[in-house]
């Protein structure tokens, strides 16, 4: 591989992120289409709400506009997902009662669908006026995305050298202004908690602290359900490698069990009600019947999508297990384990069989994007197939969806070009990692022979 070509992938990734930031910041995350924004049209079609960027939210008398006694506030549609959480916290507070409460303030008439721990993460909300709370939460989203990506980019860069096209702080700025981040900010989405858990787990993995890896993965599952495939993978790998490396395996298992126990013991009744009574009733609940904003392989491709997702999950687990057992011929054992972990973490939302896998969840894939980008530009560390998969997947997650939606339509079920790019990129990456794990150097030789 010549010295010039090693920067090709880095330039492509940098260009994609710059383009994503420019396109996402120039217009709202769900960009104006025919007759209003995508979300406005969905509200109008499904619930008869006028296509405006303002919505009325019912509040208790204590939060009413001073001097008017009005129990409605006119709020910007930014924070639409946060408003649901805000409504139920002010109405019923955290705990089991939040699932049986009837709180009329949510404009989409949604039930509270999050696990009990997520409700407790917002226990501070009733202490503040609505506008103050939404402002604090919106700022918190951007600050946490920036901090999580900055720290992880710094650690990954330090692990592999400094031969990258931009510094960790620039990487963090680009990711914070990329499409998934702007979409998460637009909706006031709470997946930033999962990003923090994933980033902390990846940092712990780099330092060999498997106890904290298991703990962070367990907490992410208790916050939301979709990280469960990652927890299952961690448990399987720990059990498989128990005889080979008992200390690492036991630390990972203890972290998983301990993290779940710490949350479940005090909140057992709330979790029992949520898992067995409340959540099954909401499995058929959809805000929008699927769209180009959704990246669930199961929702988009049915059984075929589920099969693809499971095969990708198995491939990543095999690569991670072989690296832990010392069967991987690669000298970059730590890098391969980190890549496998972040790959499994990013894959979780693709496996979620509901339309809640909207693309604001893709902020949880940022740890994988950082690992891929910094590996792709490292001299001799990756072949062309790896770089191709990285660029393809990065473009699929980072470019604003209005490009796709303006062609194929929204909110009705539409063909997502970007999901095809993401799936193809993930398949390329899984195939490359498997080839490398089993010592097949055909792909790398092809790259070096150019």
C-alpha cells in the first residue's frame, strides 16, 4: 500500500462527517418536505395535529402561566420524545405507578415505555418548570455526546498512534453536529444514557477492567431493553473463556450480574410489572408505521433481516471469542476485542423488532464509528475491504435522511437507501474481521498489491 492511499479512507470519512454536519445544521433534523417537516406530517396524518413546529402540552396548575391560570403551555416541537417523559414524571413520578397512570399531556398519546431505571434518571424533572427542564436536558444531550466521543477518540488514538486526519476534539465536534446527534437533540431523545454506558464500557475494556465493562453493559440493559444482545454476547464470551482466562471472565460475569442485581433488587416490583404486564401491551404500539428514519433490520426486512442480524451478531461473537482465547493470529488483540465489542453494541438497535429504532438511536453506534475510523487510517492495520465497509456504513448512518425521504416519500413505508448502505457496510466489516480472525490474508494481500 503506498503512502498516499493510507489516507484515502480518512479523507472519505472526514468528508462524510463534514457534509453530515453541514446538511444537518442547515435544516432541522427531520427536514422540511412537501407540506411541512416529516414529523409534522406524521402528527397531522396520524393524530390530526396541525403541521406546526409548536405543540400544546398540558401542565399541572403549579406550572401554569403566571397570572392566567392556563394549564397549557405552547412549546417548540423540539423535545417531542422528552415531553412524553416529562409528562409522566410530573403526573405519576418514577416507580410502578407510572405505567398505570393516565397522563393526558403527551401530544402523541403515548404510554410510558421505558424501564423503571430510566424514569429514575429523570427524577429531577418535576423540580423545575417545563421550559427550564427541556432546556437543561437538550444541553445535556449535546454535552454528553461531545464528552463521550472526545474521551473515547482520545483513548483509541492513544492506543493506535496519532496517524489520523483530525484530533479527538475535532472528531467529537463533527460527531456532535452529525445527523444522528441533531436528530437526537431535535427529539430530546434519552439514548444518550446508552451512549455514555457504551463509551464507559469501551474505555474500561481498553484498560482491562472487565468488571466495569460488565457493569456498564448491565446498566444499559436496565435503562433500555435493546442492549440485551450485547449483554448476552458478553455472558457467552465470559463463560466460553472461563477456563482459559478465569480472572477476565469472572470479572465480566460479576459485572453483569452485579449491575443487574444493584438495579433489580430495590426496583423488583416495578420491573416485574413492566416486563410481564406493561411492556407486552405496548409491543404493537407504533408512532409511525416505519420509514426511512428507521433502521431496524427486522422491521424493514422481516425474517430475512433478523437472519442477517443474527449472522452478524454470531460473526462478532466468534471474532471476540477467538481473540480472548488467543486463537486470533493478529498482533492487535486488544484492538480486535474493542472492535468486536463496539460492533456488537452498535448492532443492538438493528436487531430491535420495533419501529422505535429511529435513527436518533444511531448515536449509540458512535463508539464503533470512532474505532473504525481510527483503525482505517492506521498504516498497515486494515485492508481495502475494511476501509470500504467503514466508509459505506459511515455514509449510511451520517447523511441526513431527507435525501432519501424526498425521493421515496415519508411517512408511509419507504425504501431506505441508507439502511441498505448500513447493512452492506456491516456485512463487509463482519466478513473482513472473520477473514482476519481465521488468518486468511487474501483481502489484505489484495490491498497491498495495488
